């Protein structure tokens, strides 16, 4: 998304700009490690929900969330996560009042 062009709903950043952005994000968020448990959960979710194409990447996020006991995701693309009943989808607009 960072290096994807603005025309394609990306940020249009350079590699260096993306690296600086990632540095900033690391200061605010906990980076979770990958694990064999997350991998196995991902495989099961893909199979159980018949996930195909690019949606397997969203499913990987859900698998990691489930592995670490995270039940909510903040996203602009809530429809990508509707198939997962255990995940609460939060749209950023819902946080403003």
C-alpha cells in the first residue's frame, strides 16, 4: 500500500519514504512474531472458509490475531473480514464523534 500509486488507492511513497513510515509505525505498535501456530491456524481458516486469491493475506492477519488473542481489527475494508465471526471489525469513522 505504501509504494502503490495514489491512483491505485496507495500512498505513492518511495522506498525510502516507506522505510521512514515503517520506523514511525514501529514506535506505536507491538510487532508480533510469526509462529507455526499462526501458520497452522491460517491453513485451517483458508480451508474452512474456502478463501482464494488476495483474500488469503487478510486471512493471515486473522490467523495471527487469533493466535495472539486479538479480537478486533481497525480497517477501512471491513467487508474483507466479514467471514470471520470471531473478529470484530472497526471502521475508523466509527471512532470519531
